[in-house]
């Protein structure tokens, strides 16, 4: 799911949909929080070394941001 969000953030998936990408990132981030601190994969996702969240949020429009809220 992290890699899927990264594909969206890298514009490797068309059409661009930052809302869906961020949804996947949030799902995998919340899931990763349930793993023990020693789980390297989960810690990698929580660190977000590819800055997927930042890339997605930086280009979201006001309309996109409203779509994210439940």
C-alpha cells in the first residue's frame, strides 16, 4: 500500500488522484502503528523516507482536502 501511494505521488498512475493515494497511505500508516516497534517494515512506513505524504499533500487543492474529511 505504501508503494501504491508512492506510485501515485510519483505520477506513475493515471489519472492522478491524490485523495485516493493519501487514503492508501493513511490505511497502511494506521496498520503499521499496530506492529511492534521492532518491525522494520512498519517503522519504514512510519518514517515515510520517500516523503510520500508531503508530496501528496503539497499538491492537493482545497477541494481535495475537503474530500479527505469524513
